[in-house]
């Protein structure tokens, strides 16, 4: 729990200060200094990307449904803000947001911040996750690692699966019920297996 809270505080600090101070005094195409709405909208867009990437980072297995949902959520967000950034809708919801997203879309520095600031904010998450998997793997990590060692590599394991070879998912399917089984059934897998 506290790991998630500390990471969330770090994500917020990086996103807020990266977008606020990154756009202090910027001059747009008309020669004007951008306002706070510009920087805060970039921060919010960065958070949308950050949350989507964080969800992808927390997954153990990526499939087409999850990939489609992640990409669709980002596309839907951008379509939504572009439509509601027009004069008609922005006057109904928030008049100060009129054309802010259109100015963001035309600013290359804004795109760099929106795409790379979430990646910078997620560096501690990525580091902790993979260092923890390397030095303190849990039972599921050991099972997956032993599967990869039998198959050769991750890519080779999926090639073999398509050719009819067994894979870790086949081992799970062979068990009548994996969820709720005691951990002792998987104790035969040790650190020496990988």
C-alpha cells in the first residue's frame, strides 16, 4: 500500500512541476506567453498517459484485449477533448479552455512533455518492479521463469506453443482449479530452477 502511495506522490510531483516549470514563460506562435490553463491541461493529459502506462506496467501478461483497451482509452480521451475544445462546447463547459488543446496539438514541446514526462515519472516503478522480480520473485514469477527456461526464451516459448508444445498456460489448464490452491503445491520450484 505505501509503495503505491509513495509512487503516486512521486508521479504527482514530476507531472506537476515538469509541466508547470517546463512551460514557464513559453512563447506560442502568436508571440504570447502561455497561461496556467495551458500548463495544467498538459499536466492532465500527461496523467492520462501515465495512468494508462502504469496499468500496462502492472500487468503480468499482455493480450489483445488489454492492448486494445489501453490504446482506445487514450484515443477516446484525445477525441473527447478535441470535440469539447471547440467554441460551442467549451462555452458550455469551461470558456477558458476554448482552443487550449488546439494550441497544445500545435506545440512540439507540449507533445514531448505529454509523451516523455509519464515515462520519466514511471522510471522508479519500472526499476522497483524488475529489481524485485530479479531478487525477490514470488511464486508466480518462479513458475513463469521456469517455463521460460524449459522453452529457451520468451519468444521461443510462444513459437513452441503455436507448434503444439506445452506452455505454462497449458500447465495451469491441466490443473482443475489453480485459484485457491495452497502455495505448497508450487514449492517444488526453487531459485535453482532459473
